[in-house]
């Protein structure tokens, strides 16, 4: 329980949450970006 309290109440805990969320959203964005580029490439026949 102390770990959860530290995660949400300390500066290093909040920074950790920010880094984790940023990494997840960046991964989702890259996945969608690359899938869109692959689909465009296949449609153009390149």
C-alpha cells in the first residue's frame, strides 16, 4: 500500500506515471503511423 501512496503523492512517483503514460501513447502513435504508411505503400503498389 505504501508503494501506491508513494506513486501518486511524490514527485518521483508522478514523474514515473508520466513517463509510463508517455511511452504507452508514443507506442500507440508509432504503431498507427507505421500501419498507415504500410497501407499507403501497399495501395500505391510500391
